[in-house]
């Protein structure tokens, strides 16, 4: 089963961390990635740029319109994700609990099963 583990970031929370705490998060992600590679459960992981660099595209009357910045005004934003292939939801939750962000108040780690992938409905 495929699951997306989304990392929800709050810049104010990250800015309040010490350099050592930030380094520990980075090192923790490195260890987590290596463990997922070793277990064969990692499909893909990506980090995203700050939402201020995003573009929102809408089509109205057949004409595309593009606006800069995030779609929603919020303190938190999707900062990255892991796409994993594991046995079940419980294992995906177990994996998510190993991500350093899950232990930091004000950051969020969300687990969602993939419903549609590569042109096919997932089981």
C-alpha cells in the first residue's frame, strides 16, 4: 500500500529552534531516509520551497490566471513529503512517528493513503 507522509511546517516554530536542534532534525531525516531505503519502503521524498515562491493557477472563462504566493493564508504549509510503500496503515503511522518533526510542538506529520497512482486506483 502506498502512503504519503506530509510534513507540515510552521516557519515561526522552526525559527525558534536553536542551530543544534535544526541540525538534529536534518540528521534525523538523513537516518530516516537511510532506514526507508534499507527496508525498501521508500518510493520518493521531496522538500518544497517556501510558499512565497509558489504560483496559483486558475482558469476562468477559458483563460488561465496566475497569482503569486500560497493558495491559502495559513501559519503552516506543506514543506515536503515522503512517499512510501508499506504493508498497511499501521506501518505508515509507525514510520511517520520516526520523523523528527513529529516530536516538535507546532509541526505536523500527516499520513494519507494514496488513492490513485500511475493511472490506476490503488488497492
